[in-house]
C-alpha cells in the first residue's frame, strides 16, 4: 500500500495529473481488497488542484476469479462492470479520455 502511495506522490510531483493503477488495500478485518484507483485533475484546475476526481472500484472478485482456473467468464463480467463504472463517472463529469495526458 505504501509503495503505491509513494508512486502516486511522485507522479503528482512530476505534474502527471491523471493516473490509474490497481492497488492492494486491507479492510478493517485485515482481508485483502484489490482496488482500481483513478485520480485526475480537471482541465482548467491544474494550477490549484481545486477540482479533482478520485474513483475507486473494488476489483477483488475479478482478481479472485482470475486466480481460480475455469472462471474466465466471471472475470470478463467484472472487467466489463469496471469499464462501465469508469465510463459513467467520466461521462457524468464531462471528462474526456482524449483530454487527459498520461
């Protein structure tokens, strides 16, 4: 968890105002929670970072499905659900995939 956070801080320091990654977090009971994280600063707010979007999607089921052989359909379904969630959040904010730099 700490390594991913350090990587995010370095990316922000290098003025990379959009990034996404899969990270491993832990719940209060200590179980693993795999998360797809997206962070982006909205266009026009790069100087002050006063408008940002942070999206977290729990991908634990997808990760577990991929680790167990014979369940590729569940993994594909989880991938599609995640893509839909990201697409919906981007559409509702007016954020365009072409507008972001990586």
